[in-house]
């Protein structure tokens, strides 16, 4: 029994340990190298750069917190008052996205990491509300991966599509110079972790409500 408990704990701790191990590598070396390499690539491929610029407004709209929270609120209200089958999914979307958004904003301003437009190396001032010092983690990426996890729980066969779109959101943030790759990696991890934790809890509560 103790071995089973230990294995479960290790399975949950392994991603955290992996994240903590890889982030310093990005902070010191990989962030700058990847950002510089992407800039050079796009400068040499004007067509690809032009296509990506056309996609920018779509990504910014779809993965903005306001857009997602508004959509989740509408879904929740429809389920609450008009079509009951949408109530539980709407509740999950709204609660998880709101929690993910709040969590990432708290971490951002506690870390106070400078965005790429301010510096091309790791620089954090600690707790701060200064504009431009809220790079880590990426909020857009956090919400995108939270959404991908939720959608995958309902439509498992399309999980590859959902996660690909979430990765596109993260890539777009790096391409635009809004975030470093490590910000995106941390955002993806945070989004999935929050969604996974809350999804299991909300599912248990939903099952309990249906049993009453």
C-alpha cells in the first residue's frame, strides 16, 4: 500500500520536478537563443511572416482572457436558465478559466519578470505592478491550455487538435515578442495543472448533485 501511495505521489511530482529542472536552462540560455533564432528565421521567410501576421488578430482575440471568460459566462447562463445539459460544462469552463486567469495574474506580479521588449535576458524585480514586468508565466498560454484540457475531457479524439491550437497560442506570444519561451512553458504547465485539479473536483460535485 505504501508503495502504491509513493508511486502516485511521484507521478504527480515528476512534472513539477521536470519543470523546475528545465526552466533555469531556458532562463540562462535557451530563451534568448530561441527568440533570436525565430527572429532570424522570420526575417528570411517573408511569406511565412506575413501569414503569421494575418493570424495574429485571431489568436489575440480567441485567447484573450476577456473573450474566454465572456464565452464561458454565456455558456454557464444558457445552461443555468435555458438548456440544463450545458450547465455542468458551462460551470466547469467558467470556474476553471477564472481560476486559471486569477492564478496566473498573481504569479505574474509576484515574479515581476521583464518582458522581451525590455530585456533579452532573465530579469525579475519581484512583486511589482509595473507595466512590462509581468512576463512569467504567459497568461494567454495558461488559458489556452486550460481550455484545451477541458475540451479534451469532452472530445478526447480531438485532443491533438485542441493542444495544437494551444501551442499555436503560445508560439504566437513568443513571435510577437510578448513572452519568452519559458513563460509559455510555465503557462502551459500551469493551465493544465489548474484545469486537471479543478476538473476532477467539479466532476465529483456534479456526480453528487445528480445523485440527490
